[in-house]
């Protein structure tokens, strides 16, 4: 296991380096002069020149990248042009919000999608199978923005059970925090649960037709033991991959859902930064998002081995 982790971490380092080069390079392709944007409306030549020297915009791009990378490695992502705050502080404020929302959405997706996929595969061709597939079709085809608006109309306006928008940190009031995030979490989890259901059903159908499952049944094991201990464990590998990728998508920011429910997470942060041409924020958020994706892939690889030790070699 330790050798495997060492090899995977050795692969992560050059990957992150390449991602950092790509992020910085693409940022340079954006139209407009960053110094003019930072100078504001006055556009005083002396101020513009001072900004160029302060942010090293008068240096060649490779030199700018080296200074930026040194700052990133020391935890300094720069300063937001709009808020005049360190990007590190902005990320520290927004990331816990998206972590909470993404974790709740993933939990909802797992609790719905995997059991529905297992039941659909085991009860293939029955009303349970048709019902699960109908649910999957609903989840995949329903737009998040429409579902979010409908939930607000039903549970906030008509019934008055939940707040329509806003966010309350868990540390302040956990009940109010869960009430504010349960609807957006369900909107996000609904679509993912449908995808998980389809993948779980497909993986379970393949495993249930394998020889070792027939052998387990021939030995007289109960159907529950065959499904949970033999079939499900071997069907988890593609589900782990999908779950890691979907969780990475959630943590990178669910833009539409956060906008609808006014959740101040990563999605809203990156949208505001792009519209305001806040270069440092865009770079910092994209780099953190890429790091999250790569880390989740490592976690998925470790989970493969824990689920199926034969992959260790």
C-alpha cells in the first residue's frame, strides 16, 4: 500500500505542475490589460506604471509565472482586485460552504442511487426495475434550475417549511444551516443519484451473471449474502470512480444551483471573478479545484485496493 501511494503521489506532482502552467498560460490569453483593469477609471499613466512594477507585469511571462508559483507554494494566491482581500482568505471563506453543500448532495445521491441500482438489477424485469429506470430518466432529464425553482415554490412559498435562499454556517446554527442547504443539496444529489443508479445497475447485472456468484448460490448462501458480500463488493469499482468524479464536480462549484439559492460558495465566487476580471481569484479557485480533482482520484485509487485487494499489484 505504501509503495502504491508513493507511486501515485510521484505522479501527482508533475500533474499539478502542468496544471499550474496551463492555468497561468490561459489566464494570459484573456483580452484586456490587467494593469488598466486594476487602475480603475482614472487611468493615470503613473499609476498604471506603478501597478505594472508592483505586480511584475512589465516582466516576461515566464518570470511572472515563477513569482506566481513561488507565492502559491507559500500559500499566497495574490489579492482580489474587487474585494482587496487575499485570495487565500476568500477561498477559506467559500470552500467550507461548498464542502458542506457537496457532501450533503453526495450523501443524498449515494443513499438513493446505489440502493435503487441494486434493487433494479436484482429485480430485473419487474415493476421495481421499471420504477428505478423511470426515476433515473427523471433525474437525468430534469434541469437543476427548474427543480430548484419548483422546490422553492413548494417548500418555501406554499408550505413555508424551508428558507428560499441564503446560507447559515454550521458553527452558528446547525439546524438553520441544514434547513438552508437541504433543498440545493437535493437538487444536486437528484441528478447524480440517477447517474449512480444506472451505473450501479449495469455493474450489478454483469457481476450477478459471473461464475463466482453462481458458485456462492450453489453453496447454499442466502441471497442477501450473495448480493451484499459477493456481488456488490465486486461491482463497486466503477461506482467509486464515478462517485469521485461527481464529488469533484460538486466541490468545484455548482454554479446554477448556488445562484438560484444564493449560496455563497465556489460557484458564485468563480462567476463573480470572471465577470469582474479578477485574475488572481480565477487562478486561485481553478488551481484549488484541480487539486481537489486530483486528490479525489487518489482517494478513489486507494478505495479500489481496500474494496478489491487483488488490484494491489
